C-alpha cells in the first residue's frame, strides 16, 4: 500500500468515527453564510458565518489556525479549545486538508494584521476521502490535468482563471449584441441534414421515428430561416460537433457564435466583428488579463491572393485553373493529391500564410467556389464577398454577404451534393418565400478565448476536452 492509499484509509477511518459519534459528515446545507472576500471587507467584531474547503492547517496545542477557500478567495479561521469546547476542538483536529467545514464567529485582526474569524461553532460539511495533490501544476503528464480537471482548477489558480475567462467572454458577447438589438436564439442540435458547413458529422438514430439524425456541424441554415420569418438581428452561442481530428486548435465538440443581420453586407459584419472582439478584449483587460495591445489597436485588411503571392513567391489570381494550382502545389512541396482546386489553395494558404498573420487581420477576396453560401462580388464573380479573421496565426472567424437568391443557392447545392449529402430542399423553399439581404458571422469562442488569455492549446480553454478513453486500447 502506497502513501496515498494509506492516507485514504486513514480518512475513511475518520469518516467511520464521525458517523459512530452521531455526526453526519455530509449535511444538507450551511445557510446564511457569506463569501470569504465579503468577510474580509467587513469591520472587526462582526459576527458571521463562513465556509469552504480546508487548504492549510497550523495546529498549536489548544489553538490552531486554518485557511479555508471558497469561490471568492481564502480566509483564516482561528480555532481554540476555550471557544469551541474540548469535544468540538477534538473534532476539528480530526479534519484534513481538503475537508469542507463551516464556522460561525466574530471577525478580528491578528498581530500579523490578517483578518480572521474566531470560531465559536464548527461543523464538518463534507469529508474528503482522498488527499489533494500538493503540486498539481508540476505533474509531467499534462493529460492527467485534463482528465481530473476538478483538481486542476482547485489547486492551479492559472487554469481556473483561464477557464473562468470563458464565462466573462460569453457574458460580454451577449451584452454587446443585445445592446445592438440582436436577439439570442437556440436552434436544433439534432438535424436530419448536416448543413451550413463542410465537415464530417456525428450520426445518431432517433428510435421513435427510426430516422438517422446528425449532431449539427453549424446552425447557419436554421438561423437564416429566422431572417425569412422577419427576425432581422439574431445570434446563437452554442455547441457544434465535427467528427474529425484533434489538435492544438481542434476539438470535436466546440462553441460557436453565429450572428446574422438583415439589410447589411459583409462590410457591416467586418466592422461589427472588430467592435465586438475589441469590446470583449477591453472587458478582459479590466479583469486583469494581459490582453495584447494589437487586438485593441488597428486591424489589418489584406487580400487573399496578394498574401499567397507575397508568402510563396508564386503568381496567384482568382482565375487560376485546377492544373495551374496543382503545378504550384508541387513546386511548393504541397502534395495536391486528388483534392479540389479550393482545397489545394486552402492547403497552400494554411502552410505558407496563416502563421504569418499574427496581428489581427481581416483576409478578403476568397474564391467564390470555396464559399457556397456567400454572394459573389459584383466586380468579379470569381471572388466571394467574404472575410476570415486571423489572430496569432489562427483563424477565429468567417463571415460573408449571405446568398439569398434561391435559384443560385440551389444550383450551388446541386453542384456540391453527393450521394450522401442531399440538398436541403426545405431551406431552398424558405428562401423562395424571400430572405432580405443579410450578412452573417461565425466566431469560434474557444479560439477567441485562446487569443484573449494567451492559452497555447484549445484544451486549456475547455473545461472537459475530448480525450482518448483510458480503456480504449483494450477495446480495439
């Protein structure tokens, strides 16, 4: 039996001892308590109730000091036998680091100048049966932090801060959009046709209807149905699912913001996106996150084709043919395989350009053939009215002027449709009733959180990222 197992057995014995003495080690509540941070702001002599997890103990015979932690911070507790009585003080001495306790008493200031609660009553709120890790952030196995995230956020303040940033970011997004008369909505996660993006979906079966359904890869087509219905400004903060690989930037389950505004084009959405991210960044800065000044400063606007020329040294234009793209890919050591023209260009762009876009940048001029839901530029039908957002060499968002011509949209769908990708006829029918001119924007909330917190991998900003099951190898 190792040391940790010894500690667990000792704690279990203490649990039995508590129960044998008639004490419930897991009571139902501890009401009328105040947060540690609020208690620290009060004056001496105030009687109050505080509770939290024991994080440190200093036993000194007939008196002891304890630090307990709640969501707001830590506060010191003074335990003394002459205040608690012998029985309760003995009960306290049997507590362990990690236990939850509640106390009531007067607030005073120690000689060291620390505000402290003089405990007059004491109760065990939850017995911890396993010892907390002492130096969690020092573990070499990073995945263990993700598998036991509850311990990571308990003892690693930096992890907790990054993960709490998500709540600040999503709340700031909502406030920004609602102030501009956007209405938050929730559209189906289970869909009979996986549409709105090009990705492999997760499949499931609805037993009652005996129908194959898909976890959504994007909410776009449902949100645009709302524009048909007369809702002019809508947004959704929700989860999308793509049955694809994992990387520092990809997780099969991720959070997406999608925004749609009637009577606008992609230039409106470009300005809105910049305003939105700068607004959220400003809030983060107020919350003491070291946000890059680049995000708060002037954003670049660059052309897709010019970027390809600049960073590859090759001549690229919207009129490029499939054979020309293959030749350039070969020359640039990008195996073209049997990819389409659009995929070849995308692979070249990803390899040669993306990591050069460290400052916040709007990239415009994407090929219309790679933008099936976007309007073409009236100046050049080979180009879509579309942009993507890049920060720190990573793509954060995509936006365009929405295609609202049902005949053009159906032709594009038919051209792309394969045996396993049927045309969404219901969406085409909706467009036939008339959808106003509109622009749409999608921003990856996980990647935005990475950009605003400095996290290097998407796993750092997900509470419970996708991991390979521990018993996966035994099932293969």
